[in-house]
């Protein structure tokens, strides 16, 4: 049996939101395997899929630069040590200048950036001089440039605090549609900034990931139902699936047959079934695609019209503009996501509870 340290309990607690003793038990059950412990907690409905990035103290800014023709866009993140420096006008200008430099010179890596010339000076020397001027350690953490080809268009959005930025690229049916789609794509960028989708579509999911997430979702809802029973409130319906990836034509056909049987048992005239069943099928998809609604851009309900998914809104806008709009690229940066905090001595605080 692996030794379960207070630091391990702290890390698991912070990454899942579960109780301290539940975390200790999960680590003991998994023999100290952190990933397995997270799965154990989530399958028991004791830990949500909290990400360390949500609690990071790392500071800095995100920058977004989109070309005037909407054919090229760059997003970058540059970190500082403090929020005070992140608000400094000199730092704000530096972030914008670096992003524009990356785009103008088609730079694709931090290594290439450091070797490039900016204002006739090697970038690494230029950046070090900025560090000396600002008086705090700065890091160009990451950047990405996307380009649109024929019939393509890109939109970008930078949130007012400059801590979240989004790029979305689309391929349209023709250049006329692409020329008109920019404002709509910017609205999608704003949606993504707020709702934090991980990918464009469920087609990007791994099968094992979906199955694991379904077990976690099921455990989470079952745990919440225990409390709802106590409160004598309506219970969550436990879904059969988590993603469209799992819903085959055979699954839908079987669900429709059950709907018909229920309508018959209710005495509904068969001639009106075709008016009822489409809505029930939509409800079936909504109930059984909760993972898509949480993590995929196209599966989420649109913030500006929460009765429709982004996929439905894209289809409506395509019809309105006279040609198909296909979302093909999505990039979202948030300051500090994925960076680790400095380790703290936690043992003294929890020693009594670890006994």
C-alpha cells in the first residue's frame, strides 16, 4: 500500500472539490494513483471535473490580432508575475506588439520567436530589455496563428479583461457567404469565451473518454438525486448515454418505437404521432448528450438563444446567408490555464484529520 501524504490529499481535493476524507479513501483505494482516485470520486458522484486551471494565480494577458480581411488571426498569451504588472500600459503594449510580430512573420514556435528580429534586434534581447524595464519576470507562454483559404473566414474575440481570447475559423460555401459571416462568427467567439467548450464537435472525442465521462456523469446525478429525495424534490433523469458518439441509428430507431408504444398506450391518435415524435426525439438527444453540451462548441446551447444549440444556430445562419458555414477551427486561451501553482506545506493543517 502506497503512503498517502497530506500533499496528495490536498492536490486531489483541489482538483475535484471532494471532501478531505473522501479524497483520502479514494487514494487508499487506488493505492496512491491520482488519476484512478479522480475516477473513483467522480463515479461515486463525489467530485466534479474541476480543473486546476480554474484556480491558478498566474497573471498576464491574452492578445488577439485579426487581419482586416478576416483571413488570418493570431492569439497569444504572455505571463507576468503579478496582476499589477499585467495592467501596466507598457506590458499591455508589449503583448500587442509581440502578437502582431508573430503574425507578420509567420512564427510558429517560441524558439523561432526568440531567434527572430524585431526592430533590427534579436527578439530574445528585445524581450529581456522589456523585462528589465518592467521590472518583473515575463514569459511568452504560447501563441497560435490560423489562416483561412478560399471561401474561408476567421473571427476573434478578446474579453474586456484581456484574460480570455478566442479564434474561430470557418469554411463557407462561397466567398460571398464568407464575406458576410464575420459578425456571426464573432458572436460564436463570445459564446466560447463564456462557455469554455473544449472542442468543436463530439467527433473529436475518444471512445474511452466518453465512456469514462458517462460513468462520472451518472455517478454525479445519482449522488444529487440522494439529496433531492431528502428534499422531496423532482429527481434528475439518469441518461442512457452522454454523447452523440454513442447514439447510433439503431439506438434512435429503438427509442422511436418506445415513443410510439407510449403514445398508443396513452390513446393518442396515430395520425398525430408525426407531430409529436420529432419533439420527443429532440428531447431524447438533449437528455443523452450532456457531455456534448458541456464540452463541445456545436453541442452547447447558444448563450444568445438558449433554446437552440450552436449547431442549430449555425444551420439557421447558413440558410440566412445563402450558403453553408462549416466551423473548422477553434482556439481558446485563458490566462494561466494548465500552469501549476507553487507547492505549499499543507501537512500541518490536515495532520489531525489524516490520523
